[in-house]
C-alpha cells in the first residue's frame, strides 16, 4: 500500500514508518517538523507541510495515488490543553477535518487515526474496554474524541473506512538504543525519571502518594513503542483487506504504579535519585489499564516488548547515549 503519514517524523510516527517499510509498504511522511525529527526517519520521502494547509495537502495527495492515510500529527500535552483550549481544538480537531476533507477530494478511502485512552476519563471499571463510556477530563482527550465521532460520518458520506487506535502510555525506545523519544518539554514519567537519573533535573516529582493502590501512587498501563507500531501496521492492513471500521485499545493489560516505575529506573540506571512527593494533580485517574482483547482477537496483534523491564532498559539506553535527543545522532 502507498501510505501518507502526517506526523510521521514524531516519536510514535517514526517507529511506525519503519515498521510499515519493513512490512513492504510505500511511505510518504508529511510533517511540519515542529516536533518531528528528520533524523528519526529511514530512507523515505519527506514532504514538509502543515496538516492545516489544504493547498499543500492537495499538492501532496495529488502527486501520487495513495491507498491510505495514517494520522499522527497532533499536540499531546494534556496539561497545556487546559491552558490553551483553542490551540488544541484548532490543531487536533480542526486540522483533522482539513485532512479528512483532502482525503475525500482525492479518493483516499482508508484512514488510521492516532487516538488516546485519555478519552475514558475516570474509568468505570478495570481493565477498560472499548465499549466503556468516553468522558474526557481534559481538552486534549476531548479534541481526539471529536475526531473519533466524526469518522463514522466520513464513512457514511465519503466512504472513508477508518480505525481509531486508543493508546495507553507509549514508552520505550529501539532495542539497540538508536531511536527514542525526543520531545521538549518532557512530560512522560519514564523520560522524566531517566532525565533525573542523568542529572538533567534536580529531583523527580511524584504527584500523589495517597491513592487507593498498593503503594499509594497511580497505576498505568505502559505499551512499548515498537508494539504500538506493529498495531498500526495490523490496523492499516486490516482496512486494506476490506476490513470494517473499528476502534481498538492498545495496551499491555498490565498496570504498574508510579513508585514501581521510579524504582525500576533507579535500579537500571544505578542512580538513587531524589524523589519529592507533591500533591495530586487535578484530573489524574487512580488507574488506567487496557483490555486489548479485541485487538488481539480481531487483528492478531501481540505485544512483544511491553514488559516494564524492556521498556525502561531501552529508554535508558536511548537517553543515556542521546541526552539531547537527535542532536546527538550521527
């Protein structure tokens, strides 16, 4: 398949581009490089452009026959979304409309959407199923849910079939340490803990130690970025084989507390860095754990690298050898 990948130079996008290439697909990356990194990409065509630019999208999509679009381009910081809602709705929701309209104009009938488990808000049960209520607690998650709600209408009106993939906590790096997460400012717990171990931060802030969990800290489901990438390949190939539109969770199904993550980073790094207990952050759910049975059964996906040890070890190797991200890349 010939696939356009907006946001393909970002963290999850770049890993997925490599996985798509390895599966034999022809890839064009479309990215404005505001957060993406060309050095993260393999030998692939890169078109520099903004998803909100309809003329640029028309020029790109008109340059060749595309079978599918895999959409990663979005702002991802939930906290920031609560300070600048307009920016998040404009980029994450409005620009997705621009992209879908371009797909409709150019006859692209397959669309894979990067969504989030954040749209479940405070879950009604664990593990979380795709059929559970979607009640976002921040603008970021709401901006993603709006796109999910539009997709069935784009199928009804324009014939665009789609898969939405609801990520839990993406983490980890390439098994050889050659690729990883390079996003500033860092907001993921594993990255922040590793930066503290490297001496790039004075202390690690742990928000809340009075939750009703085994050690008082939040519980999260971590999924290795390589396993996320393989799920995207499975999703686009499902649609390419005339599979039905659907929504899937992507998670390991295992939950780890914040203290477990911190202690794992301390052990692997060999650094007993200081941890400061701070008050809970408003809106943080007690626990988020995926039920990914549907993805396993319907698309045959299996996580291969999503144990906490592998996630932290690969992330540590990446950040240890690339403390300033891709600026250190050869």
